[in-house]
């Protein structure tokens, strides 16, 4: 699988960004898809996840602000991020997990920087 993440950038606090993850060499609808982030000096952590049945889960700090969705464009997953705060500053990674296996594919990461 190949995952290409995009959409990061510099935004002021309170602003919005939409991250995109384009998957190739897989049928992403079969996979659980997720967004993780890694802030400087911290471990990579789950931000949001959408299962192959459409169920979504979110890390507590982003609930109500972030929305993960599968796009109408084939093999694309989005992360809509609203109400951004400096604490959201991190490199965001797209992930594809094949259900009931340990197989995981990762995108290259896209940097989100939120200024105060």
C-alpha cells in the first residue's frame, strides 16, 4: 500500500485545515483508516479513525473539532480540522490497517503548525 498525505500548513489559532490521504495499491474501503500525529518530543498517537464499516473514533481533545471521513473520490480519506489550537501542532500521518491483521501502512506525514 502507498499512502500520500497532504493539506498541512501554517494556520492561526481558531482556523481550519483539511488533510487528505490518497491510498494506492489497496482498496481503502476494506481497511480501517486513521490519522495519527506526532508532536515534537512526543510519541505518535491516534487522532481519529474510521473503520471499514464507517464507525468513527476520536481522541478526546479533538472531539467536536475534527471529523474523519471517506471521500467520494475513490481511496481518499479526509481529516477536517476546525478550531485549531497550538496544541494541535504536529506532523500528521495517515494510516491504513487491514482488519484482523497486524498489517499497517503509513503515509509520509504532513506538518500542521498552529500559531497563537
